[in-house]
């Protein structure tokens, strides 16, 4: 009889399902597939022999090579730089090239530059006198490259055309695959004051002693990238998007005043010629010092040199292999210190150069920050392959080149400094040294995809900053238990993501065209990766995949798709929903608790089953014993309370339920006493995991994470049934603020009543 009754009940339920399916099968108006879990086939390029579907370089992957030999002369008196360079270009592509494109970034500052004309401006209500004079009275300075000659190796002039920041060099004959072509360029330009005129390189003038400190980059005509993705990357340099460059070998001779201290990209090949005996002894000591920097040039020695203004010159010779660029710094004001750091069994030199104006902050912390950064980044990616990393003090600067970078952070004249200045200096050093990995080695196209170097680097910067705070607790202020990073944690991106959508662009936007550059290129991608590591994937899976990407694309040119594909390929994590939401849209996270209903078990048929049986013409009394759920406060609940038919201990109605368990299982069975139906809603567009903390009446709590795929069938709301041995007294979504939820007012049950800002203000004011 049990089986017959159960069969009747099953038929009744099947009838309901069939009715629902019949309704669903009626023709509806067609619509585009907007499911948040749709694969990214529409957005991604088709894999090919150059770039595999796995995200790895393909079997036919290629990249060009550009080798340079340069003789550079610095005229310190006139702040002028002159150079003669020979470029040897190797065509490793399968294509035949008719011409070459050379980058001339200094032309961004030329008199006829179009860069200022693309920026909107208006009359300000008030000006500082110097600002007004610069804006409206001063004539444009003589800046930009002066190209004196472009010749082949036989001294024959090559036809060339300059279009703003790009120069096209016509080849005497087509350059076939596998062939090389060498040519020379002679040039000079007036160096800009980067403090007054802005710019990523230039000099700072110190009026008290009449000296300049030079940080020199983008100083020579540089080959553009030719690749399977863009062909020639000859997008103009407007000033924001940085640089796309091929790898090559460099031999650079730099002639400067004899009393200058100089360092730059590459190995110093004539150290014994340019170092004094004392400097050499200190250098050898620094190579064995792993805990404290050793001064190669002291502050006292630098202060003496400041007064010299030698009329003699000295040539520093640097040689670098497999680098994508070259930069150097020089001044008679520089203090110079170094220490060694072990990376992958090799000794790497961490180096700092700074004027006395940077002390005591720089002498205390710059080189230690360099060393700690190399350790952290090497752990997250690959062992740092170069022999040194240099941090150079430059006011208002933060810029990176292979093995060398410029960083701000200047104490007051009396040597005091604020926490903001200290942490700012440490943070920018970690960030710029980190750029050695992204994009100096993992060489993405900065001109097109700013986030691929800035965003990835800012993410690892956050990890490195926390490492630095742990390694050097003395660097932290007394009130800080960890390094106060200003980017990375999810909560920090909330103001941006909850802002006016008219002024927010997707991460997958060319950097030049984004509204809020810092948030778009640095903050949001760094936060996305941090969430991916901390909340979605976990450290083990994320770190393995991130290392795989970094190692696959060392000394190569990856695209965003190569990154996205590798992260999935190496982790078995389908992340298309994540990339689409975070990188291709401006959607935001907002997940809330719509309602929480409490249920009890009853031995009497509830209204649902009575109505269902009536609709289907079934006799309720002939149904088998069933477990009925009634909502607290409902009419069923009230009736059961009157009749005493609620089963508060959640005992099975009869042995039919227990038939589902073996005798051994029955001994250990736990019977829930409390039942809840929890409905989550998603007002925000981004799908994310639902992190829920359940707090029980006995004071204990439990956190459950429901994967993002819980939203795959309903993008608006989803319910979860919870059976619990203990009574739940409160529920909180995202208790540790891990998902960048822009509105936490709907994250709690019972709903928190929050005071308005004005009421909070009033409550703080006494009397």
C-alpha cells in the first residue's frame, strides 16, 4: 500500500512539473545570449600557430631583435644630450619588411607637439604667479629630437620621414625573414627639467648648490615592436601610454663630467677606470653584505663633489644583454650604496643613488626595499635574471627601466618626514623595482594595454609590501601592524566601482582613453587579481598559474588573452565569467540578503500539499507518510501550534525516512532541528562567490562560500535551504569585505539599522 500511495503522489508531482514545462516551452521572443557565464569566444582571437589556445607561445611564435651600440655625451653646462647610435635590426618574422619604424618620444615636448592640444582646459579662477606665467606668458622651450643624420653602414643617407613621435626609415631593399639590417642615427636634444616641465626623465636643478641630478630615459631613437598581433606598433606617444619595445643587446659609452657618479642598465665594464681605490674596496665589501647596505660614496664625499664642477670628463661603459630598453642616472650630488641579496643561488646587487636631500630616509630604507622586492617578486614569478637593481632618488618621479628606476620621497629640510612620505617612498620603490618583472621581462604592450604592466605589477606590489613590513618591522610606524598598502584589498576599490558610470571605462580600454587612469590601470586590475587569489581560486592554484604565465612569457610579448588563457590552463578553473565582468565591463559587486524564512517540521499535511491534491483530484489521506515543512508565522504554523503537531526536535514522521539509511548510518545520524530558506539577491551586475557567515545562538559561527556559479541560472536572486542543528541568530554576507561589495547595507540579517551621516555626527557631539 505504501508503494501505491507513493506512486500516486509521484504522479501528482510529475503533473505539476509537466504543467510548468508546458508553460516554459511556449515560444518566447528570441534574445541575445547575455548569460554571465558565456565563454569568451566572441571577445578572444582565434588561437593560431603564433599563440596557442593554452595561452603559451605557439610553435611558430617569433619576435624581432634590436641591438644598439651608442656613444652618449652629456653637456652639463647646457643641459644637452648628444648621441650617435648604430642599430642592428633582425627580422625574425615570416614577413618581408619594406621600412622600419623608430620611436622618438622626446618629440612629445617639441614646439609643434600635438599632445597639449588633445587635453580639454578652461580658465581657472585663481593661479599662482609662476603657474600663470608658465601657462600664458612663457614661450615654448626648445625641446624634442634634432635628428642630424640617418645613414646605412656605408655612410649613405637613408630616406626617412618623421611623423610626430614616430620616424619611418625606408630600407634600401626589402628585409627578408632571417635577415639583419644595420643603420646609424646621429641626434641631440635639450634635456627638460622634469620637476618644472614634467616628463618621465630629465633633470632636477638644485638652486642652493647649482647642481643638476639627471635621470635619463627615452633619450635615444628606439625601435618599435613588430609582432604577429599588431604588425608595427607605431601608435603615437601622447604622453600617457608608455612603451612597446623589442629585446636586444646594448653597448653604451656615456661621457659625463669627471666628478659625476653614474649607473644605469647593464654591467659596468670599466669599473676599475671610473672607481677610485676606496670605492672599489667598498664595492667588494658590499658584494658580501647581505643585511646592511655599504656606502660606496658617502654623504660627506658627495657634498664635497657638489662644489667641484669639474671641467674634465669621464666615460662610463655599460653592456647589457637581452633587455628591452636602457636608462641611466648621473650627478655629482649622488650618494651611492649597495648590498647583496640571494636570488636563486646567485648574488644580486641592490643599489640606491640619492642626493643628501633624500636623507635620512633613503640611506635607511631604499636599498633594503630594493632587496626585499627582488625576493618577493622572484617568489611570485621567476628568479630575477639580471645582476643588479637600482633605485634612484628623483623628486616627483616614479618610473621604471631595466635594472634602474626613479623614485620620489623627500624629507623636510630638517630631515623630518611624515608617515605618508615614508610609506609613499617605500611603496613607489617596491612598485618601480617590481616593474623589472612586468613589463621589462614579461614584455607586454604598454602602449595598448596599460593594465598588463601596471595592474599586474600593482597586484604583486601589494604582496611585496606586506612581505617588506614583516621582514622589516622597524620600518613600520608604532600604530601600524602591517604595511598600509593603498591598493590591493577589495574594500579600497569600492569608491571607484560605485562611482558615476559616465566616468568609468572597462579595464580592457587603451590607457590613453580611460577616465580615471590610476583606478582603471592600477587599482581595479590589482584588486581583481587579489580577489582571484584570496577568494576565488586560493593561493595554491592562483600562484601556480601566475608563475606559469610569468615563466611562459619571460623575455616575450604576451597579450591579455595569453594571460587569461594561461591562468585557466594551469589551474583547471573556468574564469571566463570573471574576466568578462571585471575586465570587459564596468559592472560592480552588490550582493545582499533579500529574505530569511524559518521553517519547522510538521506531521500534518500543509496548505501546499492540500491545494495540490485538490487540484489533481487526489485524496490526501491516501498519501504515504511525508515530512511537511511549515514557515514560521504562516497559517499552517499557527494551526500546528494549536494542534501540537510541530515536531520541534525534527524527528522523522515514521520509519519511512529512516529507510534511506543503513543500520550503521542510523547510529551516527544527526538530525537538524532548525530549517531556513535564505534568498540572496544581486542588485549589482558582477557575479561573485557568496561568502556567508552564519552565527549561532551558542555564540559559535561558520563561514560558507558558495561559488560564483550559483548565479548561472538566475542572475537576480537565488535561494539556499539550510538545515542546522543549532539555531541561527544572524547572517552576514562578505564579513571580511573580500569582494568589493559597493553596498553593505543589505548584507546582514537581521537587517542593521544604520544612522545617517548627520545622526552619526550628532551622536558624537556632547552637550
